[in-house]
């Protein structure tokens, strides 16, 4: 659907954002006068008042002006919930009302997640659990208040209840450590992550010197505030892209600084076979790494070539078996649904190969098309096509069928903008293999200290019931130059939340 112009009242930033989210959801494009359009103008008016019972009530009115001069007018009305803050209710009902108008009067299909747009939809569920609602009551609320499909509601609500005992293992002084190693051997076609191609020896030495300083400051903070480190997660980039000696040095530094009796999970993102070696596997084994991620993304050789991976499916299998033979307790495998040129049949073949390896954890990512990726540029300039939403959803159904047949259950989930099929990233595992770090960082119940390039620190302030973040630079040169600034920002957040 194309429109020439769009007007809003009130023209506040939050209502502009709400309206754009609904238009993007239904692929409604504002084209101006550049090309033919279905409507000359859509005008949206949001109004709210209080009912006699004190609830907030929101009316959404949409005026649709056709190019032939005909005008149509549509309206919805909704009341806020008793447990909802006033402006939160206004914003939700404004978005829900516009969503309903497009569904009822313009024939738009139901979005699987309805108007749930945030990264962490389970946070709403946890809030309702804390309020005493039952599983079935929450499923109904998601459908009613957010137009969420029953399928997605029945996915995240039991998941949130399963997360409760894991979240309860953490206290105010329990933290996790995230280590960012911002290097890769090559840049994948779809990648928009803050990663750099592995530099030469001189720049690598400079990175390691700055990394030592960053790590030492975080180690001092752990001692000062009496933190207990529950999880260590080494990510990137691809940490195993480091040369063997540098990798061993980095991992030994992390182990010495943070590993202790309370540390139940020590994870390394190993990523791809062309970054792995026997020496790195031995380093991880010797330092007690409990979890390694092997991320083939696809087991289709044609796809690996297309997305810029320099390895074969057979090498993925070889890497997996080497990690198993070394006695790594948990192995995770990441896959991406919606890659260019693939079909649900390809995903079925990939799942057959992956499940045959019996990994402990499989994470299914829906392709998120980001501005910084080469794939986005190729789609704009070379008309590279992706599977459509219906095909991507068939891929998801196929993958989840294999995961469940293997005895795995979903245990964490998050969403991103511009995801194929309006889907989600979902982690599934066999019972007892849940990734504690994944649960903690997604539900934001725990402070995470970020160290290294592009790392994020998230400090939960339990006294003020809020969370603040500090971000290390994504650009490597800036991180190396301004390390003192990033250390100071992290220290100030910790002092604010934990200081006397």
C-alpha cells in the first residue's frame, strides 16, 4: 500500500513513532508525489480522556483521502487497564487502535506479534507474573491488549514461567561479565555487528594492552563492591579469530580476573570452523570453559558461499565433534532463517544435519536486515531477493518442529527491527542446558559489566528500580584512544547504583 502524504495530530514524537511502527508492520510506504499511490493522504488523529470510572479512554480516527477525491473515515475506541500507567495506556491504545483500523478496513493480515514491538516481549509477561496473573490470564491479556497471536502468546508465557527459577538465582550483588573481542576473519553478507577484520600484529598488541587496562578496572570494581560473578560470556565479533597465542592470553586474563567458585557458566563464541584450532580447543578445556557456540548459520554449502563464509558444512561437523571430544559440557549452534536464496526445504535439510549432532542448545535467528550490512546495499543496488514473509514463517515452523522433536524447549527470546517474517530470535535447549547468561541479559534482572571493543555495561539500580547503560565505542580506533573515558563512565554508573 502506498500513500502520498501522512499527517498526524498531535504531532508529538511518540505518536510519530507509534504511527511509523504500524505503517512499517503493514509495509505501508509514504512515497510523496514521486510515484502512483493508493491514497493521496492519510490523516491520523489521536484523542484521549478519562471515563467516569477513572480509566483512560483513547479514540483513534483515520481519514483516508483517495486520489479520486473520495474520503473515508474510520474510528476505534479503547479503555486502559486498571494496572496500567496512564500514558503507557494512551500509547498502547493509540497503537492498537491504528493497528485495528488497518486490519478491519484495509484488509491487512494479522501480525504474529500484533503491536508488540520491543526487543524483550517477555518483560511484560514477567511484570504480569509479579502482579499475580495466571498463565492463561496473561495469554488472554497479550491477545486482547497487544493483538498478539495465540501462537506467540503461548510461546512466551510458559517460557517466562520457566525462567523464574533461573532469575531467582541472582541477587543485587550478583553480576555477569561480557567480554567483547571485536574481530572477525571475514565480514558476512548480512552482518551489521560492530566487528573489524583481524588487524596486524602491531594493532593487535595495542588492543591487548588497552584490553588489559579495561579488564583490570572491571576487576577492581568487582572487588570494591563485593560482586559475585555468576557468568562470563566472551563474544564479539568472533573471539576465536584471534591468533592462538593472543586467544590464550586473552582467555587466561579473563579467567584470572573473574573465574571463581560461584561462576557457573563460562561461554566462548567460537563461531566458525575457519577460526578454530586444536590449540584453542585445548585452551578452552584447560580454563574450564563450560559452553561454546558453534554458529554455522546454515548447513547449505551454496548459502555459505553466498553469505561470505569460508568453510563447508563438513567443517562445521568436524569442529563440533572436536569440541565434544575435548569434553566441553555444552555446545550451542546458531542458525539464521530467511537467508538469501533459501527455502523451507533448505532449512529442513539444515535442521536434519544439526539435530543429528545432538547439540545442547539451538538458537534460531530470523534474518534482521540492517542498514550497515552489505546485504542491504546489494538489495538496493543489485536487487538481491530474500524469501518472502510467508516462506520465512514456514522456515520457522519447520525449524521449531525439529527442535521440539529433539526434546528441546524455548527458554529465551528477543526481537529486533526489520526481522524477516516479523519473527524473533529464540533459544531452545534440552532440559538442564539453559544458558544462564542469555536469560539474565535478556530479562535485565542483573548487572552486566562490559569489557572490550563495542561492549555494553548494563547496571541495574535496585534502589531506584531502573537500569542504565554505558557503551564502549564500536569503532576500534575510538575505543583504543578513549579507553579512560569508557572506564570512567562504567565506574560512575556503578557508584551511582552501589555506592554508599
